[in-house]
C-alpha cells in the first residue's frame, strides 16, 4: 500500500543540527536509498526499477547527466538517483477530490516539499479566470483551450514556451518544431539558469559548448581539478570515476568555499572497502576559495605557467599545439605580465603557498582535466572565468588528447540534448535552414527571450501565454517575488508535469495542468511501445525505455501532448505530420537525422547497445569552429567581488536530499541538517565578528545598489567551516535574495553564487 501524503508542513522547530560528515556514501547511502525506495514503491516495483536504471536496455536516471561507463554494474545508480526514480514512480496519486478540497490560496501557502509529496498527477485540471480552484477536465478540452488562446494573440511572440532538461531528444525536437511553426523563438529553458555561461564561453573559445572529454579520460588523467561543484550531492556517481582516477595515480584538487564531504573521502558502496573499510581519500588538496575568486586563482596559475616557460624556454608550453591550433597567446602574455598578485590573494582568500602548490601540480601533470558546475557559472564574471579555464588548458595542450580537457558537468539528465535538438532562444541560422528544408516552412529568425528576459517581458505585459514542458520556473528563477508577480500577470499558464510544484500554484488569470508520463513509465502508442533518447555530459546519446506500467491510463506522453497541441493550433493540413510523429517516434528520429548534425542514421545508431557518441571537433581532431578557426586564448579583466565590512558573500546551494527544486526530504545528511531547510551556513569566526552565535535566528537581507533590500526571514544560523566572509543558504528558498537584474555578463545567467547580504536578528518565527 502506498503511503499517505502529509496533511501539513513540518513545524520549523523540528530542525536538528549535527556536525557535518567528513565522507560520503558507504552503508548509510545504501540504507537511505533502499529504505526510501522500498517504503514508497514496495519490494517488487523497487527491484524492477532499480535493476533497470542506467542499464543499456533500461531507462536513464532523470536526476543528473553523469555519463555511463561502458562496463556497468548491476547497481548502476546512486543514492540520489534512487530517490529521484522513487519520487517519480510512486504509486501514490492525487485524487479527484483533492482539487475541491484545496484552493489555490491554500496551495500557495504550502511548501515545495509538501506539494511534491502529494503524489502523481493523473488528470488534466483547469483553473478558470476568477476562480480559486482547479477543476478536472477531459483531455479534449485543454488542446482546444490553448489553441484558442494562442490564435487570439496579436503576435506569436506574446507566448513563451519553457523546457525542463528532463525532456528527451525526441520530445525536445517536436516541441521546438511546433513553437517555430507557430512563429516564435521564445524558447527559454533551464540551461539559461545553470550552464549558459559554459556554452557562451566555450563556443567563443573552442567552437563547441560541450565537454571536450570522454568518460574514460578520467581514468587516464594525471590531475583533475574540480571547481565549484559538489559531486557527493549533485552527481554522486562521479565519485566512482574520481576514485578510479585516484587509484590509477591521478591527483585530485577541489576548489570550493564549502568543504564537501564527497570530495574529501568516498566510501564506494559497491566495494567491500567502501562498506566496511575507510574508503578512498579523494582530494589531495582542498582550496577553500572565497566565493567569486576562481578567476583570480586561474589567472595566478596561468601566470606561473608563463613564468616557468620564461625560466626554461621551450620546455613548459606546448609550442607546437599553440602555433598550429590557437591564437591570442601574445595578448594573453602581455595581460598577465600586469597581473596584481596582492589583488588575487584578496579575491581568493587563499594563501600564496596554496595557489603555488596547485600551480606546481599543474606544471608537473602531462594530462589535466578541469571540471566545473554552477559554482563557476552563476557569477557576474562566470563566462570570463570559464574562458580562463580554457586558457589554462590550452597553454600546455590539454585539449584534444587522452586524459585531458574541459569537463562541464550538467545537472539535468538531458539539458544538453535539449539544446542539441534546438531548444534555444538564439538558434543558429544553419539549424533554422535545415528545419526549413526538412519541413517546408520558414522558421522565425528573430531571437527570442531567455528565462530572465521572459520574466522581464511578463513584467512589461508582453508575454500573455506561458507554456512549460516540465520544470518549475517560478521557484528556480531568481527574484522570487518579482517572478511570481510577473507570472500572475499573464493571461494563461500551462504546466506539463508529473507532480505538483510551486509553478502550479502561481498562475496566470487562467491555468492548466497537463499530467504526463515519467521517464520510468512504459509509453504505448499506435505502433507499439516507444523509447526515447538522451545526451549526457560527454556527448554520448543512448536510448531510455520505460520500465513499469503508468500509474493511470489517463496519462499522455510528452510527445503526445506536444503533437496534439500542434494539431489543434496549426491544423492537420500543413507540411508536418504531427499524427505520424505521435504514433511512431522513429519518424521523429528520421527527421532529426536530416536536421541535426551528428545524428545521421539515428534510428540505427540509437539501437546499438550503449548508443553512440556525437562528433566533437576539439576532442576528436583538435579542430575549432570559432570565428578564426582556432582555439581562442582570451584576455579577461579580473573584477573581484566587493564585500563591505559587516557583510557576507552568500551562495545558494542544494541539500543532499534534493534535485533542482524537488525536495525529497528535509534532511541534508552530509552537512548535518535534519528536519528543516531554514538555515544559513556561516564561518564561526565571522559569527564572532558579527556578534552572532550558532543557533541564532536571523533575517538574511541582500543589498543591491539602487534597489530595495530583499529578505529571507527567520533562518537558523549554523556555524559551519565555510570560507571566511562567505555564507550559504538553500536553493530555491534563497532565490528571493537574488535580484532579477543581477546576471552573468554574456550569458544572462542569474548570479546566485555572489549575493552580498547582512544578517539581522529576527523575532522567533511562528508555527505555520
């Protein structure tokens, strides 16, 4: 029997704080994952799903884009992957009576955790204008209603179509095709808020916005620098690859303001030493950098490389590679000759000896990988920081050879594939030309809105209809109050979802929720059972097959929802066979094979065990599709984060029991947090300077020049070994502190990792 959903949110005073852990996974990870799965799903359903997860003939985990090894174990999943699958595949469903019992006013007062715990959505529901309730409707009605509202717009650009990184390649392709056939490039997506800085920087410098390594490169690397990421929580299977690298002789350096347990020591639950032994010490060096100081650190190391070359000419730089494949070295040399080391020491908060130790490690390593995530991308200078990663790698030829390269790690299972399939508000002309040739229509050429721009357009009254294929934008985007006010100003909001989230209760005047199949569900269409495909962080594309029957016969696949909507809006007499796409996904793949480079012969390649790998010029042949045809060494001005006295630099973080905005529990085991999320982590010495103590209740107030203060109220102070001058609070709750106008230069990604805050004593909170 499935569990019963919670009837109320937990009281704030249930929070318990223990000392943080110094290692990750091990037996507690196994116990946590299995107890959650068995309790939610029962033994049979849990075994069916977990045994098929990330297998070559199974389904792809939805909780991260970590690549799969060629040789896989029977248990090819991590604790958080098991939680993600359990959360989606629960047999608990939202009953019809729920909608009459809970008004939107009531639902808006509930936490993200409570909403997600109510179970799977199994029927379409509609909120009429002026109503405070959703009401169940049949599947015929939403397509008619959305088509009517879209056709009534003065311009297709008055609608925006959001995408979550959960959408598979086939879904993403037909979705962007419908949107462009409708007449707009308003295709904001979750990548706008995470790795847009990566794509912007790497496209300019390397000609490809993706990883330049393969999975096996980790095992052959001499040095792996892990920057601004927490693998133990956000992509735990990466710890296994790091352990293999360490045992093969690689050095690992972690750069992070927070001392992440998973990067310190890993107890691999697939091994005896991981279950009952000490496990493996991973990080040979842990640099607790000041938030926003990564660019200064990278320039410091590059300067040391150039100084070593000057001291020993011809022996340090890869001159042959630089001469044949790069440009910009002379300008870069001249720029770093003026490098201010004292300013770098202040910016990083590190000792000179610490940075020189890392420089020495880089100089002594023949094969180097630098890997990063949102701790790098979500800064004002995030794009330039990634350019500095590329600079450092290029100096010694660490691009395009085994064991070396640039490795951005995506956090959503197919966010990279969605971009490959055309989910982008700024599509390249070649992609639009290919669409025009394949489908005999002229796609719009004007660039659309990204996620931040879409909210700003809503504020101006320019977006009337918001359609979201998955995701939870109002919780995920910065400036929560502004985003919610903007969303409520639209005429119609539509959410295609598996479970409730905040975006379902912050609606336009009219709203729809359309329930859909999940990754774990068998998808039956007219031609039989279907499969879809995803692309991981190293450009590998593989199939994913549903494993269990849907929890309701009333659910439609995302492909069905998109194609039926397209037919309702555009009709059946146009050049695109939407009904054929729905009935047989092979027909979608045939079109993809003629439109998207690298997917030629898609239907054959995707049926190979393990799938196939997309071509990658920098990785495969040291070719670079940049403006000059060479890899670009760039000059980037260092602008340290300024933090006045009495203030802290705050970053938003995820808890361990969390995936994006989805909260599986109120615990964050590795950081010692149990039963709550209303916390702010602060260095003990900073607490002394601020006159606060561990356990104090504070209001966290962010300060933005020329803008009103923003407040996150009643947070429990947790004394924590962060970098001095830095603090952390949970995403998405702390998004209220981030100004919508504070975005990364060049990518427009919200700056969620460098928020200047002050802490003010707060009155004790009242129970909800």
